[in-house]
């Protein structure tokens, strides 16, 4: 079958995304083939996608769900339906693709043979609804140019994805950076373009949601360091150590100071506000926003440390990690 050199397929994943999924699937209509992988939705979104003519993969939920496994399943189905495609756009079901993005991404990949994956600016759809959404929007604003990793929304060269045998099914988070570690080990490059790519709806308005998301990040840091923590990569070793230092190590020191010095030991607590102020001075933007972001950044070391402990528990008992959902 003859196809344009810049033809691409789409693999979208989601569960109970509702209207967000409708926006997502409508935005990828230019793809030659779209596959949607659903993980047990009960909101009618699967039927809506079928009515739109989208190919559906219902994930087997007797096996622990991960986004990595869902993307791999979608990619395999895409290969069956449209063999020979050179590019695949991975996208989460709570995201909407910018209409100009595929053209920009495919043109760049066509001109840069050693770039395996390219991504652009992911923005939060409603950053004004909560500080947690604003934090996500800030998180997506990564430097332009060659990158060490991408996120879940990415245009990927099929040959590169196949060369590393896709995502690791067992990773409950951080599967994209881990994939990029293996891609870069083979000489491939990852590239961030200065172009709008997707709008994402984190729908994160409660503190508990943010706490669970940071716990998941801590789990991913620990698992990533376990897999690729050796030199020269040192993947997420620093992030793991940072969480353990501030979330576990320093509190232990504080308890020791209380035992040895009595209430005078509480004076060590000043280290936390000093760290918050130090980080706030390094951030851009309005001073109040900087203080809020720095406070949550420092507070995040506690759920991240809990995530580290959860991974250590699962590793010790030889258990598959369970997805930590925040919405």
C-alpha cells in the first residue's frame, strides 16, 4: 500500500475521560489510523469512540494496569491495522492535539534521521482552577532543543520504538523517560520543539490528588534509579536521593535532636523555610506564586519518599506495583 511519507498513526489511552476523550479523538482525525486503548471505562466513552469509527482495544484488567502496557497494546494493534507506518503519535485521552502539531513534528523527524521522538509544548487547559494545575503547566514547560526524555504525548519514529521493544509493561509511572534512556543508549536523540503540541486537563483541584500524584512520582524515581541508576546514566538517582533526604533523612535527624536536646531540637525546623525561600528566589514569576510553588515543591518530598518506600516494599516481596491514580 502506497502512503504519503508523513502518514502517521495515533495511539490514545484512557479511562472514564468523558468529554476529554471526545476532544482528544476529534483532534487526531488527520491520522491514517487511530487506536484507542480503554482500561475499563464505565462512562460510555467506549461506545462513543466506536460510533466515531475508532478502533478500540479493551485492556485485560485481570493483569495489573499500567499506561505503558496500554500504549504497547495500542501500538501492536496499530501495526496490525496499518503496517508500514513510519510514525506514531502517542497521546493521553485527557489531551487535545494541536492541529498544526503533526505537520511540524513529522517535518522535523523527516529532516533529522537520528531523532527517535519529538514533542512540543503541553499546556494545562485550566491552570486558573487550582495551584496544582498551575504546577502541572509549569512542569510541562521544558527547555527547547535536545532533551533527555519526553512525556506521554510524543511523535515517535516507529523503527526506533520497535528497536527498544516499546515501553516496559510493568512500570506504573515514568515509563516515557525510561524508554528514552534505552533509545539514547542506542544513539537515538529526543527533541523538544518550540511549538504547541497538546492541551492537557489534569483536573487536579484537591490536595489529596496532588499528594497521590507526587507519591506516584516518588515510586517512579525509585524504580527508574533501580533500573538505570548506574553510571553513566544515573537515571533519577538524584531525584530519589533528594526525596529520601528531605522526606525521611532529615525528619529522623529532627527526632534525634528532640531526644538529645529536648524542645531546643525544634530549632532545626528552620531548615525547611530556609530551603523554601532559597528555591523561591530561583524561580521566575510573581513572588507570591514563587513562594507557593516552592512550598509545595518542598512538601512534595514527603509523598515522594512514601513512593520510594512503596517501591522498596514491592521489590522486597517481588510484587508488581499497582497504579497510583490521582483522578
